[in-house]
């Protein structure tokens, strides 16, 4: 009996190591709302800008825009306290991110939202991938390019926590933005989201 218990524990530890301790959103009835699931979910967002968001190979992808301004998928609901679980893939030139608590959906940016960044080539890497731009630096900056990654973002009151692939990159207290919609950004390169779920707290 002890032998089987040991084997089961080893399997759990191995699985944890492979997933980086990422917490997948539970199934139906658990409070999670799925906004993107594979190629499905574009109807849950309002398009801002001209990025070519579309379903491709099991994910929602953007890789081109015609204008100079960043493009966004804007959630149709506003959120105050919540958890976000997202699976994303970025190429080396991707400039993207998840913006939360956007107080002015008509002026989306780091001065009106908290921007959880996906930008491996950001000129100032302290606010690159895994950081919250202008609010929480990350060092060393984790890199996202060329693989599937997870973000777990928790906003509860003034506390903001970000985990990338199970590793905490941000834990700050800040009360500038209290509530608002979330967005998925496209500003360059190739970005894919194959799972985005949110759980109001």
C-alpha cells in the first residue's frame, strides 16, 4: 500500500513540475466564466482597432494590423475583484498583454488600466513580459516567445498578483484603478490565446 501511495505522490509531483503549479480554472458551476476556448469566444469581446483577430489552429490569433494604434479585444462586462487564467503563445516580436480594470474603454493604455505585459523585446525589460507596466517591475524578465505560457492574474481590492507559468512575477498594493473591463492587446508580432477564463471574487 505504501508503495502505491509513493508512486501516486511521485506522479503528482511530476505533474506539478511540468505545469509549473498553474491552476486551471475548474469546470462548469464553479464561478469561472470562459471567454476564449480554443477558436471559440470572439463573440464575447468588442473589437477595438483593426487587428485581424480570428480562430486559427485551436486558438484566437492576431498577427497583423493596418493602423498604427494598438488593437484590443474588450470584454463586454466590467470587473472589480477577480481571477484570470489565460494560456497564450507569442513569437519573438510579439507586443501584447492583458489589460485589467480599464477605467476608460475609449482610451486604453497603461495610464487608464493595469497592463500585464507580454513583450520580450521591450526596450526597458524591467516592464517587459510578466510586469505591470509603470506599476510593478520584474527582474529577471521571464521570456514567453515560442511556447505556450500561462498567466494567473488576481485583482482583489488593492492587491494585484501575477503568476506566469506558476512563478510569481508581481505582488503589489495599488488602488489607482478599481474596476473596469479587461482587454487582450495586439500591437505587433504574433499572439495567440487558446484559453481565457475569469472568476469574479
